[in-house]
C-alpha cells in the first residue's frame, strides 16, 4: 500500500497514544520527520509526499528503539528549549519544559542590565544559559561550566548553532569543589544541578535512567549540590549578585533554608506551569560576607 508522510505520522501517533506516551503527537511528528530526513518545517510542507520501503524500514527501526525506552531526544539528537534549537546526546540531561522556568527567572533578573556576566553551572546542553543570553542585552556575556567534557562539547555546538560563540566561554568545573578564581565574578549564576536522591535513581522511569547518572544523582537526600554550590560559589558572585537553582519536587523549602543559612537574602521561589515550586533564588549579601 502506498502511503504518504501524513499517513505514517498518523499511524505512529496512534501507536504512541495507545502505549501511553506523553506528548504522543509531538513525538510522532518528530520521529517521523527524523526518519524521513525532514526538518520540522519540511514535515509540514511535504505531508502529502509518498514514502517508500526504505523509509518504512527506517521508521520501524526507530519506533522499536523508542518502544524499548530510549528517549526520543537521544534518537533524534535534537530538541527545542525556550523556542531555541538544541542538540541533545546521551552525555547530557534532556532539556525539559520544567527547566524553562529557571531560564525565565534568569532573564527577568538580568532584564534591566545593559552589561553583565552570567554563569550556567552544571550546564549540560547549555540550554538555560543560552536561553538567557538570547533574551537579554548583547553586552551580557556567559560562562558555561560542567564536570563533563563530552557535555561541554555539546554546549559548544549549541552555542555555535544559536550564534553565541562571541559571547560565551566554556570551562570544565566540578560544582562540588570551591569555585576557581579564573572564572571571575558574575551578576547571576543559574544552576540546574543533580537533585535526585541516590536511592531513588534505580526506581525512575526507564527513559530517565537512559540519561547520565552524574546529571541525576544529588546524594543521599538529593541536596548535596545545593549545599556545595551555595557555599563554594558565593565567592564567584559580585556583591548583590544572584544564585538561582532549579529544584526537584518538594525540595524548595530545604533549598531556601540552605541559601538563607549561608547568608543569602531576599530568598524567593517560583512555580512552573504545573504549579510545582521549581526555582529558588537568593541575593548574595552586598558586603560579600
């Protein structure tokens, strides 16, 4: 039977829906386009184009991968975050809509500045810092830091793809250790650290367990990185600078306490679109205590 791109998409969408895959329409569209070598824009332009046996075989292979638990983003190697294209690999955490709240808060905190510096710590794909830089003054520059060199390679490619090479640098940094003075001082640090309690990781959904464990494991109670970054990176903040974290479900009060006990002021939180308290931030004392 001769089928079109649209036929393949509709059949895949129905299969994804029957399997209980969240966002089945988006996933079916992305996987169909990727299997057929189409960009997202071409998918709509060529929906009535015929597909052939080799296309059907490719789509079947990718569908089997998805049904085995491999995340769509690791199959296609691409995703969108805050309306921006991002490369994603198995070396990085997959950018998720929840994390867009951290980018939104960061943009708001820098919106009144004409110049400045922002550090994206535990940057992974670099999605948060890239979203911030693309939505603030062009005279605000960024540093992207992660302990994983393969993740930093992905960040560099995402910076290039989003036209930010001249506004950003990358450094390999262990966020659990004191900040290296070579990084300099920042008006804002955004950080989406590992925050899953170690004992909970093996019980996570199979898709999440495909992601790098180092990007998930936040220690026994999930709060190791919050304690370390709050303590170790205060020296990297300018007086009056802000440290902003993404936090896991139910962690916001603990993280607010960590910031307050370390001497940060004006500690606040913000909820994501699902109503989950997702971002916590505080201002470093103007006297730099």
